[in-house]
C-alpha cells in the first residue's frame, strides 16, 4: 500500500484540531510546484527560508495569510522535497486549504505515511519512527518519560544491534554444515551460541515484564464499591474534585457504573463509581449491581465504603469475604457522625476513616492510593516496546530462543538451522533492518495522519 505510492506527492494536516496554528505538510516531487500555485507565484522558494504569503483564489478572495517553508530533498523530514504551510488554526480554514492542495494534484496522506517515507529514504531507522510516534501519543508523565528514553537513548536496541553479527555468523554456519552434521563440534562453539541465547532471553524477558508493568500502570483502575447510600458517589466526586455523580439520600440512586480519569501526582487513574450492592428492588438496579460485581472481579484496586454512622451488618461482612486484602482499602465514611462498632472483621484490611462531607481524612486516603499505584511503577531504566507489532515480534523472538536452546541439546542440525534463520529474521525486524516491506503497512497504519 505505502510502497506503491512513493512516486505520488502527498499532503496532510500535521497539527491537531483546536490548535491556534495549523500546519499542512506536502511531500514529494511536486511539492514546490503545488506550493507555487497555492501562493500564485513563479518564484522559486529558497530552501529553509520562511516566507510570509497570501493564499487566495483566482478572484483575489484571500483565504489566509501564512508562513511557508521549503525543504529541499534530501534535507527534509521525509528525504523528499517538502513544503510546510503554517496557517491560522487547524479547523475549517486549514481543511479548506488542504482541499485546495489536493485539487492541485497532491494525494491525501495515509496514517504515518510521512514517517514511512523518512524510513524508506534513510532519514531515520524504523524503530526510531515508532519511538517518536509513542512520544507524540504519550498522555501522562510516566509514558512520556519512557517515550523520551526510547526515542533518544534506546540501550535495548543498541544491545540487539550489537548481537546482529553473532546471530548472522551462526545462521550462516549452520546453513553451511546442515548436510554435514558430523562437523558440528568442529565448527560450532556451542558455549558461545548458548551464551548468546541465554543473554538474549534474559534481556527480552526483562523488556516484556517491564512492558506488562507499564501497560498496567497506564490503565490502572480503581473501583468504589459498597452498599447503597454509604457515600460512594460523594467520595467519587471528592476524588475527581468536581460534581460528576448524582448524590441523593434515596438508596439506589446509582444504577449503573460511572468511569472518569483523574490524576494523583504522576499517576493517571481510571476511577469507577458503582451501584450499591444489596438485594435489588428493581430489574434495572439488579443489572447495575451485577455490573458492579463483575467490575470488582477485574479491578486493579478496590475502595470498599462502609457507613460509619451505622453498625455493619452481615451483608457488609459477606461482601468483604470475596475481596483481596492486598488490593482493597476499607473506607469508613461519615466520620463526622460516626458510631462505635467492633472492627474485628476488618482486621485483614487497611482502614481509613473519612468524611466525604467535611473532607476530613481525604488527603490521607489520597496519599495511600498514590503510594500503592507508585509501587507498581515500571523500571524507567528498562526499555519497553512501543507498539503491538514490536511486542508480537518480541514474543516470537523469545519463543524461538527457547526452542533453539532445546534443539541444540538434541543436536538436530536441520531444525537448528531453520530456527536460526527465523531468529535472525525476527532480530532484523526488531532492530528495524528487515527488507520485508510488507511489515510497513502494519506498522505505519497505526500512526496518526500527518506524522
């Protein structure tokens, strides 16, 4: 798909809607010619020089006053002739001017097509493009920090690249001796190959573990649960610091779950307020309670709220039997009107006394949540994979390494040769040096348009 379009000139808006400045990027052999038509001039634009221009139609109706820049091949992001228009806003105005550019011969760019051309033209490695895409897409400070390290200092990729020659050597060696198994011990340093496999397994395993930790950290969820009218929705609103859930003295007000994102320090958290758990008084409430119970089973963390002004009953005690004390906090709400009761049945859990009404104890609860979430933070000094494609390739690479290690013990040279070929090919894909162009469609189609 992307390869077939290399001779075309492409164009797209490179800024998000709502921006005060909208940038249209044009790349390809006809970029300068199209730009000259747009600004009604025969004058050649000097590379890397900003020009203040008017964009108008044939009737002198001015669309915009803009800054235009020309980047001459190969000194551009894509390695091709590139023109950028810096316009007012990224809404209808920029869309209309893009339509004008398209009408003059440019093709609408596909997702990630500019980055694809940069890779094809040797302006940056494949993995660098994926790292930069992750940097652009980062929505929290932790993901941002990982993306920066990956984009500008990727020690994992440096290690993999350093093993390329060794993997190639063993692949070529086994290809040569596949018909002469008796010569294996004469030409193959078995210990060197096993050490290479073990080190590679160790490195990839650490990356995969850290990757799983980061994905969980990025999508950390907290469920607020408990019986009706214990203050779940009030606590939900206080943690969000805004009125989101309806608060009413009538039991069963929340009949479905409500989910919002909030931040504690560097931590992005998905917070969910659920229907009160009890024997339902209606079919609708029963569905809400069923949803709440399912969410509890899959949550990363639970805040179970108890009404501190009442003595807990068997329903509270039975609900707690199914909760994991390692990922559950008990919040005894309404501390401003609390009554005394035995807390022996809560001995396995951490307990926080709060008043959602007066906010007493709320900061201590927030600190506890922040400490828990921060304890799950992945190792910032260990890299991660920035795309599903990379993760899949890494899993296949890891699986091949394990199989290869096992087959070396069986000394089946033909199978070892096949596995070495597959492992070497997977390595090339991971380090962005594969000559299999079919992978580009899978990778760049996940990028944003204009990148």
